[in-house]
DNA sequence: CAGATTAATATGTATATACTTAATATTATT
DNA sequence: AATAATATTAAGTATATACATATTAATCTG
């Protein structure tokens, strides 16, 4: 019998996936070690390693040194969402993008904001409020606090040619951040700005980004009713 | 001058990140090729490759053969959400999990469902409705259609010891799927089941999973008001 | 000059080898 | 028998080398 040849890490990965889906390897089961698989597949261990490591990153395999590799008992699906600039989202839908800066102030943020950003309550921040439009229709509302200690140049920017959303990505890189998705009923003000009924269910993104130990910006994006965020598994 | 040594791909990655954050390499700029970086860092090209490849996966770098590697002009943040079994979510919050199967039928799905699942409108599917509880309080509502052609065993299962949510993950592996997040106002029925006011904004997950070319299950999970889904960037 | 051919280049990948590290199993010691 | 020292195991990583592939640049050709 001729040994099947799997010459690329992708083909090894496909074969491993096939075995999992065909239930040759069931959830929780220990699979052969890299060296054995390499021999069986007629490739090097590095190739098997790459295939298995990539599958482990998707949550389908659990790997531990010495303990070996198992098919995940509870495959935790990892959905990767691309959080892009709003302009790109709108343009990807084939619509014309536009934005309006509706409010701007340099003032002390509320306690909740300075606390979340771990900034002194005494220092001013730049507050921005903008409306994003798709084909002239309200698409999303943006409420943003910018830490001027980290991004002093923001004071000089007018945010008319380029939205604050986009400007910050380009001028204020972040090392890490957290993001939360939720739903809320439209307030009177939101309803007016978005042209919907008060109380309408709105999809919301809250994001807080950091550069090293300093908070860069805190933003809340409120989408018009019906907004969906989709991705593949 | 002694050449700094970067002996692991992680340390190379950190140095690359440092240069990007310090704006030594600005968005859109072409960075040196792998061979040059390897020499500069005193490591092999494979090590640099792994560091850069991983950064490209996060969207921070754009890489193309022959064209080289650039710092992404529009860094598309990739937020990875762990979509786990609801039981695990609840238990991770330190709450007691429970579930009730509130409805069950083997019937023809509505057109919209059979169309989305690319199944004949004439064949029956298993319909399940369940309430997930956290510390006895309503946590989420689940509406599910199961393709019995793909998972006939589901007919025999009572879904009392184990939720349909969890049972399917274990017994009906999928090759791919899509998922959508949105917000909607609570219907009368949802409000009653979740113990909230009608019209309350609810966070919703719609998921459709496939095994090869066959739809496995279509599920809609409606969370109680206030639900957040969070992750890091 | 347009279009096809060819060369050059940077990333992408495969391989053998060697060593590291975390976790477990075994053995020795008290 | 409990504890500590040691060996073993399997994944994790680094390296040199070689070749593949996509893409661009340069060159040739009609």
C-alpha cells in the first residue's frame, strides 16, 4: 500500500479536519503526536506542527506540552470581527459615506469616563460627537473622549475632511484595547439624530483603546436600527 | 556597537510593534525585508517570518510577495469573540446554569428558514425553543431549527440533561458557518419569557452552521436586557 | 509603442536537526 | 508513605538551506 502524501501544511490540516468531521477522532480524544503524524503523512514534523498549531488557534484542538493534542471537547468557536473604520463599512455596502461633527468641546469628562480611562478627574479631554451618514441617511452616532495628554495634536484637527474615527486610527496608534457589543433603547436625542423612534433597539459598540499604560480614546458608536455585524466561523 | 539580539519570534514581534507605536515605521510605510531584518536582529529569517506573519494576521501589517511588508494604512482591528456554549458563559460569571426546553416540534419550517438552510420546503425539521437561566433568572432565549437529514439522532434526544446548544456542538460538528449580531426590541412573547418589558432592547445572535454543503442548524439566541459581549483588541 | 518574454525579488513554505520548556511519570530519599 | 529529585515525553521554537510562487521590473520582439 502506498502511503498518502501530504506535502503542505494546508493539506495536513484538511486531513485532520476530515478525521474530526468524520468522527474518526471524536471530541476529547487524544490524537497521535506530531512525530507519528509526520511519519504517517510523509512530511516533516514542522509541517504537522504548523497545521495543528493553526487549528488550535481556531479552538478546534487543545494542545499541551507532554500531554499531547486532543480534539476540543467543547469547540469554542472563535468569530473574528473586523472592526474597521466606519467609512470603509459604508463604502463596502456600496453606499456614499459622509460625516458631520455635531459637537465639540474641551472639558472635564464625567467621573465614569475619567475612571474608565484611569485619568485624573481634573484634566480636560477633547469631546467629540459625530454623525456618520450612508447615502445621506443616518448610519451611526459616535460619542468620543480623546485623552489630550496622549494625542495633543487632536486639538488642532478640525475633523471635517477626515472623521475623528479615521483620524485617530492614523495618528494615535494603540497597543491594546477592549471592546463591548450590546443593545440599548434609543434615547430621545439618539432617536432624533438617527431619525428613528425613541426606544428603538440600537446596536452599540463601546471601545476603549490604550497606548502602553495610557488611555487614548473612549468611544461609543450607536448604529441606526437594523444594523447587523456579521462574520463567518 | 553590539548588535541587539532578538532570539525569539516574540521578541522580534515586540520590537516591530515598538517601532510601529513609536512611529519609526508609520502607517503605509514599507519596512525592511525579512532577510535584512533577520540580519539586523541577529536571528534567522524563519524567526522574522513568524513574527511578521503573526502580526499580519492581526491586520497590523500588509504583506505581499515581491512587494514586501508595509505597516497597514488602515489598521483593521480584528476582535476575536469566543462563541462558547451558553452554559460556560453563565458559569464563567460565577452563576448557576440551568435550562428548560419550552417547546419542541417536528414540523415544516417556514420558507425563510428552509431557504436560508437551502433545504427542501417539504421536509420536516426539528424545532426547539429553550430558556437558559443564570441563578434562576432568565438569561437567554434560544430558537432553533435542526436539519434531521444531517443529524437524525437529534430526534431521540430529550435535551433535558444537556441543552440543545451543547448537544449539537458535541454531536453535530460543522465545517463552517456564519454568525450575525444585532439588536431588536422584545416582542410580547420574548418579554414574557425573559421577564422584561415589551420593546426592551435585546442583544441577538443569529447563527447558521454547515457540514460540507448541508445546513446543520439555524439558531437565534435572544439575550436578556443588559447583555454585553466583550473582548480585547 | 504595445504586447509578450524573461529576469529579479520578497514572501511563502518544506525539511532536517537541535535544543527548550512544561508537564507528567518514575525513582530515590527521608 | 510522603516528599523530593530525576527522567521522560510531546509540544514549542530556532536555524540553515532549498525551493515555490506571486508580483514587479526589465527586456525583447513584432
